[in-house]
């Protein structure tokens, strides 16, 4: 048998890592001397250690390595490696996307496109008779699916399409998932609600802070920051109620995202 230092030298694995593999259960010593508490290893354990190192260097965690060691055969290992390959490919794709965005940002800076100005205005929003669909969806990107459902239902029931549609976000905070969204299409007269599709009158908003966003939807974040700065300079106002969004020009009537036009609306109260 070999003491841990000897085993470390023979296998070229540090004592620290051998102790870690012992603590995690990946590779226990063959014996522990009951008098000295020295960890003792055998040459027969080297193949198992080599498997651990092989999988560790490919990016596998302790739980995956432990599972692989318990069922080490060609089929299971091939499947494990294929899953890891797919994960790495997804990571590479995400990093390549970030690199592309960095390069685009560099080009935009050189073209002075990053200096987007967001003007904040105050206006009163009247009540609207609307045909709407409200649902909790996985994230903000799922809003497009709601519009497809609303459009299909409207066509089936001969509800005239409107161009001044808007979205109400009923959550009082930003949500990473489970977002409460209501999409609204103004109508000349209220009909009968059915199947989650609702006819109702939205309340008027006497004071609404509005900011126009030109270009890609990625620019919307800047509009919210502009409104935050504006509120910091106008302490007589405070946020109140549910924010809205109007996409005046979007994917359905513009080919280039650079030509999109979105309006952000945040209701306010006077302090």
C-alpha cells in the first residue's frame, strides 16, 4: 500500500485533490491506519482515479462523475459525453453571440449610435374600450404568442383589427419568469367575453410618463433608465399603477429593427 504522499507522487495528483475525492466519496482510501489515521491507497485504485481525472478535465461535476463510476460502460459513457458536448456547444454559441454583440457595440460607438436620447413627456391617457387577453406567461418574450392567439380569435369571430394596440404589465415589479401580461386591442363597441378573451374598458390615466424608443427592443432598457432619472429630478411625482407599452412600428410593419418605434408608459401620481 501507498501513503497519500506516495500515491500523489505516483499518480501526479495533489494531496489536496486526493483528500477532496475522499471527502466527496469519489475515491476513498483503500484503508485508513487506525493508529496514525494515514490514508492508504493501492495500485488497483489508479484506473478509477484516471477515470475521475478524465471526466473532471472535460468539465463534469462530482455528481456526474459519481454516477459514471457506478455504471461505467460504453453506452452510458458515450451518452454522458454526448450530453456534455451539447452543453459545451450551447455555451460556445452563447459566447459567440456575446462576441458578436461586443463587435456591434464597437461599431456603434464608432458611428456614434450609442448616444440615444430618451425624452420623457407627461400626458393624460383616456379610457379605452378594448378586446383583451390576459395571462401569466413564462417571460416577457412570450408576449408575441399572446398576440398570435388574440389575432387568430379576432379573425375567427370577425372582430376588426386595431392599429393602436397596447400592452399592460400588471406586475408591480420586474419578473424574470411568470409575467402577468394583458394585451389590448381597442374596439368600437364591447362584445361578449369568452374563453379567456375579454371585452372591458380600461381606466383612464390622468398622469402618464411616456418615452419613445427608437430602434431595436434592446433599447427599451434605456427608456426606463431615462424615466428613472426624470423622476429623480421631478420629486413631485411618484410611480403608481401598471406600466404600458405600445409598439407603434415593429416586426409586422418594419423589416429592420433599427426602424422600430416603441412607447413606454408609466402612470404617475402627484405627491
